[in-house]
C-alpha cells in the first residue's frame, strides 16, 4: 500500500527534506568518527626531519606529503612570489631528470607527484601504488633535494604566472580579494598575493631561486607524513636510501611580524562595468593558535559559515532576496588571520546588502545565540570533522597542518571536546572581541555610478563639515564657500569629496579607475589625457592638500595618475 501526503506548504516540505538530509549526514559522520581513528607514529630523525606515519593496509596505495616551512613569510617584499615560484619549479627539472622525464616516469606508473604553496608553508606530494613506491619515493626525493631550476623553465613559469595575473584583472572576485588582503594586512606578507605581482616576478633571478631553496628546503625545516599500505620500518628504509644525502641546515624561523594594524575604517571602490557588485567586508581575525579559535568557529558558523542555516543567508538571501550566495569566514594562519563577509548583489542593492550584513554582525555581538543555533553548529562542526580525514591524501595533508601549527598529537581525539565545550556565553564573548561593525575594510568592485555607495559606509562614518576655512571664506546655511588662488569652489556642508573629485575628473574628460579612503586621505587612480593633468591638480588643490604619487612630466596621450587629497579642514560632528 502506498500512502502519499500532499502539503500546500512548500517551505514545510523543504525543511522536512533538509532535516532528513542532516540526520542522515550525522549518522554517517558518527560511523566515520570511530572508523577513522588514527594511530599516528611520530618521530624526529637524526637529520632533523619530523616523520609521521599512519598505517592503512586496506588498499595498496601510499600517499606522502612533505610540508616545508618555506612560505612567503620568508621572502622579501620586492621579491613577492618567490616562495610560490620555487615550489612550482620543483617538478620542472631535477639533477637526474628533465621536466619531461619526471612527468613521463610518474605517468608510467599511474601515480602523481607535485608541489605547491607559498603561504605559511609549501607542500610536495606523492601518490603511488605500493608496488611502485620505490620509484615514486625516488622522484619525490629528487624534486625536493635536487631541483635543477633550468633557465628556460624559469622563464616559462614566470611568463605563465604573469599571464595569469593579467587575465585575472577582469575577475571582480580576484580584484576584491587582492585589495582586501592588501588593506587588512598592509606590508605584512599576508597582505601580498602568493603569486606576487608582475613587477616582483620580473625582479626574481635564478640566484634568488637557488638561494631560497638552499636556505629553507632542509630536513630540520620539514615535516613528512606517510599514509597507506606501509610500515614505519619500510618508511625509514626508504628515507635512508633516497634522503640520506639531504643536506642539514639551520634556517632562520619566520618571526611574528608586526602587522601595524590600527582600528580604522577603509573603503575601497573599484569601478567596473558589471551588473553585480562584488563586495567584501571584514578586518583582522585570529591566528591558528589562538585559544578562542574553536569558539570563533562556532560563532562564525551561526553568523555566516553555516550555509543555508546561517543568519546572513537566512536574512539577506532567503528573506530579502538580495543575493544568491553570502558567507563569512575566519582565515586563521600562523601569525594572524582575517575575518570577511563575501557577497555578490545587484549594483542597485549594494547599500542594502551591506546594511543588512552589518546588522547581523551587530546582532550576534549584542545578545546570546539561541540554544538550537548553538546545538546545530556544534553538531555540524563535530560531525563533519571526520570528512577531513576520510582519505589517505587528506590525512597526509591534515597531519602536516596539525604538526606545523603545533596543535598536538591528540588533536584529532580532542577536537570534538574543544567544540562541544563552547557555550552561548563564549559565542557572545568572542563575537564582541573579534567582530567590529565600526572599524572594517569595505571593498566594492562594481559599476559605481549605479551603486552610489552611501557615505556612512566609507571611513568618514559620519557627516562632515568645514571647521576652518581659507582666508576670506564664509559659511552659509546650506553650503560652505572656500576661496583659494583667486577661484571659488562651492561644496555642501556635508562635504562628500568623492563626488566633488569625481565631478572634476569627468569635466576634464577623465575617469576614476579606483579610489581608497583612509582617515582624512582620499587616494585616487585616474585616467585622462596628459594635457589635462595640470588642470586636474590645480582643481584638486581647491579641495585639499594634494600629493602626487607618480610624476608624468614626460608622458603623452592618455595616462594614469595616482593622487592623494588630504582633507585637512574637516572634522566629525
């Protein structure tokens, strides 16, 4: 007999279906928790290499991950991208093989070998069948210890990187992420692209590459994890055979560099011919070793990390229909991190979406979360945790991270307790401590004429008016009159310099490409004809002190000029 129940309440159906899926997920995850308990054998070898081995004999496959403390924390700012470039070149030729031979040898045995990274650390990875492990381990060892860095491969790799950077200039998501990192972290390595920029890639020489590799790719600076159909003794024999000649060294540890962060609001607007605004709002976050990391994880799940169950999603997508997707997350690294809300919305609804996101941030800081929200967050975070270690490759990469960040040998066993110990009071406490709805970086990549970003979302924060006027100027009820150089310019008493400068640039036949507001400075990148540069600078002097970022005395035709206008005569009221 078949019984069919129909409901006119579509939302009820969706909720019921979602509940069944969630229930099934957690039943599956609970089975995984016990099935994937790991027996990790850890030791530090005589050459300084940290070795972790997990035996899993159910499938004849071995996966190896080598984490090397050689990320961009160690590269100079003018060589940004060096760490990532070195990692990317490891498979492009070694002492005993060309790039083509490396590719052919690993393909012949149906395995994979590669290297990537450039953040806190880089990784080299190997995956092979047990019967081909000797050859696979030889290949892995060769690219880590003996890369040859051929000139032609360096040139090819650099050109590919630069080509990728140029192509991404049309990607609003890439642009917003790049500008956000730069604004949050400033000159700190975390504020740079891992790939570097075109100019920094051009400055990297082969000697830079060789010296970086020889200085940081040493066993004392490395963690090797081996997972699969292998014993600890077999691993030790492979290391003795293929890595006995790995030169020891004492690389300088990356220091906890000062990020020089001040509590301020920064607004970065970039004009693009887009139908949707790409928006990132956030600020600094927490480092991975912060004791509040687990409470922050629970709090963020409720705010915007929990997909359709998060507050941001329910409010801004489900209730108001302003976005297709919105999320928040904390990126936690060795020496710091960031918090950010990401969303895409129609240009015309950008202000409303920003307003609602800030409302949700303020709300979670003002009152305790509901018990069911807390319970759901804990259940998901603990229930999904085994997924991180369900395959050999994931286990290998996961254990490198656990070792690098010093999370402890018992981290896997303790993680559920860390999450389950979080209380509603903890969530409120960390929300107040690590979320700031007043001092944040706001990046908006959009058609700025359609967005018309409200002044309240810039670093000005409140209406402004002239306090001290130039000699001979007077203040009227509706507008302020400022005289300089024999000319008169009228500005409203709420003084929106963005609009005034934009109007001036357009009158001269130019266009503002991007702008950034920090404290009392407005920085603009403008494109216009070189004959009009002088007129622009003279006009801007009426609005404030002008600092020119780039000299264009010899330029001809259409040019780009960077200018800062310092608002020396405005105050908050």
